[in-house]
C-alpha cells in the first residue's frame, strides 16, 4: 500500500533547516571560543575529523592536496581577494608572526583558500598572496571542490548582494575569519580567532612548530 503520510508543511521544513544551520554555527563558534584559550587542545575526535581529503589548484596550476601538505604543519585561512578587512588583516598578521618566530617561521606553511571562485582567478590569487611578502600558498578550485573543503573545516560562507534589489549584481562574502592550525599529520591543533591578541596567536604557532 502506498504511503499516504502527508508531507510536512513548507514552513516547518524551512524552520527545521534553519535550526540545523543554527546548531552547526553554534557548534563551530563554540569550538573557536574553546580553542581561542591557549590552555585548551581540541578533543581528539574533533581534531581528527577536521580538514579531510581535498585537492585544489595553486596559481601555477599545480594541484595541492592534503597529502601534498602532509609532513609540515600549516596555518590555513579562508577568504577572498576583494575582502576589505578581515582577510588582509589576518594574512598580514600571519606574515608578521612568522617573522617574529625567526628561523622557526619557515617550519610551517601559510595557506590561503579562496571562497570566491566566481571572481578569484589563479593569477589573481597569486598576485594577492604575493602582497604579503612571505611565502603563502594560494588555492582555488571548482565550486564543488571549495564546498568540500569548506565543509571539512566547518567554514561558514555566504554570498551577500551589495544591492538587495539586484541579487545577481555585485556582492561581498560573509565567511569564517578564523585561522586553523594543522599539524604535520593533518590534525587540527588549534584555532587563531580573528580578534585574538598577537601574543596568544604567537604562543600557538610556537607550539605548532615546536
């Protein structure tokens, strides 16, 4: 006999979807707050699930994957080249902290992943990361590839039209502004929050390369 159970009202489905998204965001923000305290290490189960397999493209066309990065710790940040504040601020800070580490500064890689495949070309990303005067691996990919790595790192990304009356016009992007610190075996060690003081961030990097 066919199932005659009535479908859930559209409003209820929308509410459920909203609640799932809200729970996910609260979980991510809670983890960032937890790891923002340098006394805390991520729970083993959470740390091992972060990141996951990915394969993206560098400005020179080289494929960079989680396996490519294995063997060396790295700090990974998600943003876009037209970002007016958070992205350049975070990348400039990473360059500054790397310099403060002296010889240890090159013991970890800095990775920038674009969240704007519609605008950020490989060439554009290459020119952008070169502005920070320190080696930074810039990466992009197809929308599906980027969605995969965003999910793996729990990164929030939302395209926001600059003019609500023109949803297909120019836009900005809301996104997670944290920097994820990954060990040489690809495990999450800590997170540097956007608002975090340099002193705390530097302590986390010292632990990463120590």
